[in-house]
């Protein structure tokens, strides 16, 4: 009988984590990059550029409503089968999106693409969480975190380059070679795992979750439009709130719910998805507000604005090598408090930016902001599963993926609503108000960090290195 050495297990889990991170990057990039290409796509497809928003919304709604199903499918069919099929579906749909000749056709293929994305990332992350072990959880989560940090920031830049130098079709065509590489790697690297017990599908819970999350995402998308359709937005909000409430009631009583809520009894999971959701919402809003400030208020070009926001990405990458040492030296509570506080202070500083601000000072501020969001993301994402047992990993991962997707989606909506409400201030005023609101959300997350137990997350805290 052969045994797997710890070194081989670490290498394997790291390789799978890198693979899943790559697919996560593709999914997030396709969720945000269309906004940059909307004018060019509108001209080519014969519609107004604002109408392209339906293709963006269709993709995001599909992601949100199908994530809850991913865990059940994985346990029933097998992790490798679902993951490989999801990558194939995402890649084929990308090619069909590029070949679209009309908005209806494009939207239909975006829905198919969203189905692949909804299954691809949660299933891949579940495989990583199961294979990494507590001793490698921080490293694995750090790898899985970078796409969420990078994609929203570099998407405007990549989109602008592809559209200006080639055409909007390449936004989708670039996924084809990446998808083929990921497909081969998945077949080789991802283990085939199924649940020992075949659990019946929770039809009622799935329908309630789909309608609830879908309606809430639709509401968020409508609120982010330049002209808000009030009646549809309110109707979507009401339907979403009612269905979500009914879904929560059902999940608490059902013997085999599609999303188990038991993980909320764990302090570490609760902190990661309460204050953590506010943190994710706030830092997702910053890359949306900054380009608007630079272009609409300061008169910069899209390329200039996209290039400036890349300094946030520099901060994300620059701090990465120190994330694990920071957690090792100080633990989760201090790291969460400091990262949330620094993120909040950096956003407050953004409220005082002006066209006359020296570019080097702007770059330093964005690097600091990026570093804070990177450390906070890693800490929150890692501590979420600190006390989750392997037997409960599937429902906890499904719930976590759903909440993270919803929080990120609402970040742009909250910022858009604030900017629109403060539009009467003119100039940089609406963006200043948005920065203060974002900073307030981060401050609340910081307070929750102060209130968490000092020993929270110690079970997965990286071990201190002992000097010889």
C-alpha cells in the first residue's frame, strides 16, 4: 500500500489551489470586463451601450443562483467530473459569446457561461479545502484570494487594451486557450471525491434560494444603472427579501438543506461572513469609484484611469509574501483589526484627493489601500474554515461562496446609489460622499474585529518557526 507524504500532499494541494485560482480569475474577469467594452459591443451589435448591461446582469444572476447547487452536485456526481465539465462549459460558452451577432444571442450564451462559472469555482475551492489540511489552509486560501483582489482592478485596463488593439471579441476568445490548459490540468490534478451518503436534493430550498438571490442581484444591478427603473428595482428587492427569508426558515428546519446554516454557530465563520461581508463589499466598491472619479470629475482618459488603479494591484501583490508571516506573528484578531483600520483610513484619505494631488502621493495611497485589502481578504477567507470539520465542509463552502458572491455584487450597487444620491453636489462631491460611506462600512468591520475572541482562528494559525 502506498502512502502520501506530507511534502507530496502539500505540493498537490498547492497545484490544485493555483489551478482553481486561475479559473476563479477567468470567472471574475468575465464578470467585470464587459463594462469597459460596452460601447464597442453596442456599436457592433446595433444596440445602445447601456443595453449591454443585460448581458452583465444575466451572468451575475446565474452565478448567484446556481452556487448553492454546486455542493450537492459535487457530493453526488464527483468533484473531478463536475469541475472538468464546468471548465468545458465555461470555455465553450466563451467561444459562443465571441461568435454572437445579437444581444439576445449574447445574453443566452452569457447565461450558459454563468452556469459553468457557478459550478467551476465553488467546486474547485471545495477540493482545495478538503485536500489542504489545517496546516496548509493559510497558504491555500492566500492563493485562492488573489483573483478576487486582482480581477476587479485590472479588468478595466485589460478590457481597454483588448478593445483598442483588437476587438471586443477577444474578451471572450482569450478564455479558450486558458480554458483548454485548465481542462487538462483539472483532469490530471483534481481528485474524484463523492459523499459516502447520497443525500436527496432540496428542491424547495433551491428554488427559494435561486429566486431570493437572483432577485437581490437583479435589484443591485438595476440600482447601479444611470437611470434607475424604480418599480422593477423595488419589486425585485421585495421578492428577493421575502424569498431569502423563507429560504432561511426552510434551511433551519429541513433535514438535508441545500445550504446548511450550522456554520454560523462557529465564531470564526460568523466573523468572516458578517464583518467580512462588509469588508468585501467596501473593497469591491473602491475600484468602481476611483475610475469614475478620475474620468468624470478629473477629466482623465479611460486608459489613464485604468493605469492609475493598477497601483492598488501593486499593493495587493507586494504584501502577499508577508501575509503568512503576519498571521504567524500576530494572529487573526490583530491582523483583521489593523487591516480593516488601514483600509478605512486609506479610503478616508481618498476623499481628500484632488486633481492637483501629486501622482506619487496618489500611487502611495493606492498601494497602501491594496496592501490592506489583500491582508484583510486573506485573513477573513482563511478564518472562515478554521473550526469547520471536514464532514461539514461542503455546506459551509456552499454558504460561504454564496455570501461572498452576493457581498461583492452589492459593493458596486451601494457605491452607485450613493454617487447618484449625492449627484447634486457636483464635481468630486458625489465621490467624496461615496468614499466616506465606504470608510464607515470598513469601520464597522474593524469594530467586529475588536470584539472577536483573542484565540479565534488559532487552530489554523501558521506555526511559528523555531530557529536552530
